[in-house]
C-alpha cells in the first residue's frame, strides 16, 4: 500500500499528452487492483505508448517526486567497494551525473543516436552512469563481462560495429591488441586514475563536463541495448532489445513478481555483462523508485556476503543458485540479517535441498525465476504464490508460456516438451527485437505461433513449470550460458590438440550410485541431477605430446582456454585420448551425448581421475553404458 500511496503524486506531476498516450498514464495501473489486470496484460491488451525513454520518463520523474518530498529518504543507488568505501546517489544526483556523462559521449566522443558503445566495467558506479547516459543520448549500449579476452573483445567490436568502448586500465591492453582490426572504433575511454596513450580519461572528462543536456526523444521500439549470448554453433549472437522491451516491461509485469516499493533496497550479485543486472539492478527496481544496492565483490566470498546482509538494510537478495549453495555451507545461525525479506534465484535450477536448508536456517523462502536474454523473466514465483521446490513458478504476466512438441502443438500437463512463449498474433512487449544481422537465427527461433526457448520442461495441472534441460548443446553452468563451439575453438588452437568436442557434464558429487548389468558385465554408474552442469572437454592428443604428463597437460589446456576466451568457459573436466574417438565410439558432439555424459567408473577400474588417458577399450565400454542407460530409462 505504501507504493500506491506514493504514486498518488503522479497525478500532479505527470499528465497525459493526447492524442498519443504516453508512459505516464500507464502508472495508473499501479494504483488499481493489479490482479484484475493480469489477464489483459498477459494477452497483450494493454495499450502501449508510442514514445518512451527510461531516463526521462522514469528516472527524471522519480527525481521530481523526490524533490517534492514524496519519496522515502533512502538513496536511489548505494554502492560499497571491496574496501568499504561507499557511494550514495539520490535520483536527482543520478540525473545530474548522467547528464554530464551524456555530454561526454556526444560532445567529446562525437556519438549520435543509434551509434553503438561497448562498456566492459566491473560493478562500479560508472557502469550505471554510462547506461543512463546512453539512454539520454539514444546510444545503443553493449554490456560485456570483465572476464572477456582480447579475442572476445575483437569479435564484439567487429560484429557490432561499435564506435566507442569504455573499460578499465586492466582491460585496456587487450583492447589495444585488437583495435587496429576494428576500423569503425573511433574512441576509447578508460575509467582509471592514470592515463594511457590513445585513450581518453573518462573521469576527468565527466567531472569537467556541463550537466546541461536535453534527453533525446525515442520511440518505444527504438534499439536500446545489445547482449551477446552464446549459441550452439558459431560465435555469440547479438540479442537486441528496444527502449520498451526492458524499460517499459517492468511496469506491466514485475508489479506482480516482487511488488517493489520506494522503500525497498535490492541487491543483485550478478555480473554487469549479463541481462540479470539490467533487470534486477536497474530497470525493475527503478521503475518503482526502489534503491539499487551494489557491492563490488572482488570475489565471491560467503562471509562478506553474509556480513553485508547483516550490515545493510537489504530487503531483496538476487543471485545464481551457486550463491545459495555456497551460503548454506555456513552456520547461518551466527548471522542476523538486518532487513532481508525476499530471496530470488535464477540462471539455472536450484536443487530443493538447498532451498530447504536455507529456509530452515533463515526462515526465508527462495523464489525461483526462469528467463532468457531474449525476453527477461519468463516464469517466476510471485509474492503470495505457493512455492513448489524444483519448480520455476508460473508464467510471468506478460507471457503465455506453454510446453510444445516439435510441431508447436501444445502438450497436456505432465508431458515433457519444449518450453515456448506465444509470439503470435501479438508479439509481447518484453520480447527482444531480433538477433542483429542474423535474420536466419531470428526466424529459426520461431515455431508456429511460438518462440521456442531451446529448453525442455514440463507443466503441472496448476500451471507450474519445471526445467528439465537444454534441447541443444548449450551448457548452463553457475548461471553462465556457454556455447561448446567457443570452448572447442579455444582448445583447438593448442598445439597438443588434434581434435576436440565439448559437452555439458553433471556434477558427480550430487549423484546416486547404482549397479547395472549390461553386455554380461556389471557397471557402477553415478546417476546425477543433469541440471547441475560443468564444461567437459574430450581431446584427441597430438602424437608429439604422447609422453606429456597428463595432469600437467590438463592444467595447461585449462589455462589456455582461460587466456583465449572468458575464464568462466574453461573445461572443469578433460578426457584425453591418443586415438580418434570416431574410430571406436561416437565423438560426443550431439545433445544426445551431452545428456548421456555421466560419470562412469568400471568395476575393475575405480579411478576418478578426470584427466586419465582413455583407451579404445574404455571408449567402447562407455558406449555400451550409454546403450544400457537408454534401456533402463
């Protein structure tokens, strides 16, 4: 009710501008019985404005409400460094600083509406300023994780045709090593106390810049942001979102999910390169005037995270399942959270035992969400909704989510199929615009009246969805989407590798050991939760490396991948063979083998060394086990 009371001020500050309905009028939804609007929103019947800009239509309006004394005193943005330094901004301060940055981009860098800018920054305040500034200037922002390698950066610069890049002094050398191959790259901005030849100093420019800037007028379908997302083959695709698909979407749907108010403080631990940060640390909280809390964690440290929850008045914690799996390993009874009321997990399924452990020690539920870069949150457990461990919740209000077969026929409850979202006859506002410069992939994502996610799942009689696994070779590990092609491309560059295939592999520590008979032999097999994945590489060794110590070579291959591409993609498991696997067994390049890649130890050889040399006999026996597994399933 606090939010509804606060938003009564909108009638005074925001007016309708006929004949085109604007964003402002849509905030009336928030002062009505929101649940009565659910079906009309889900079916796409709500009227959409022609023009929309998140900076001027949302952030600047909250600044006005703030100045009128009609918003709580908590900041709009609260940042804490690894050393304990704090930065707090009100909406007014956020507007003032972001206008200065917008002038840097347009005046000093010469960027215009529609130009593309790549920003690769850690969780520092400048990332939020740059993002808001790009919206004010109509510049298309392309976020990237700080783990990107020079090769990754080169691909993104060339594919996007970006004219400007902003990063830190840590990544500046990597950019310089490839910049000569990017003819459209005109400006390099560095966030650093120091200087570097060929780079502009971001901090100096924006500190000395004027804050006199008029926000550009943008249509709701104008491009706003591009995310690079991994695919099963080839390099990552450019997923383009509009001003409305991310910025306007929360007003129509997220009110049902977390019911943010201006009094709330939200902490999302995701990397700035991923869409989850744009959703949970930018658009969704700020639409409702909430405070975005950020801790620039140098590394994921459970003690730091738990102490932060005790020290700061954080209402909502958002993180990948890996975060909660790590936190429950601690004695949580030692910690008294200051204000935590709501926990959200997304990126991959969370095992029910972790949810139970967290609940028993903290008294708090973990609400799972399911989404994709292409459309944000697809399924969620809304406030007040029953929680079913192992379920992703129900369809988000904007979407009609179904389980379909290969012909896009809707399957009945309980039957496994592909998770799909209805895209015709009305394309929901939250959808991405396209895979930029890739019409073939854009078309392939549609099947009949549905966008197909590539994920398999089921839906029960109550409309709750359960994730089964990927329908392709994409590997989801610790919340990251990893394309096997990218890892294979990195491995094949190593002189020791003749041939390689990369698949997902379940976590053997979470399995159930059973004995099965097949082919006259008894096999010990670890059955596992296939949704908990790591990257596994099968490698055919060059004869010149046959005498190399395998443990040392495995580490060398892993380090090589870390240096060649983003470190989170490196294979946690490596199986090495001196003979082509194709001669003795199928080389596991298909999703079938991806799903059947489980930990096998023959009764006569209980070695669990992930880097041991595979013999042709091993390969044939493993193939037999695949067949036995099929038979028992």
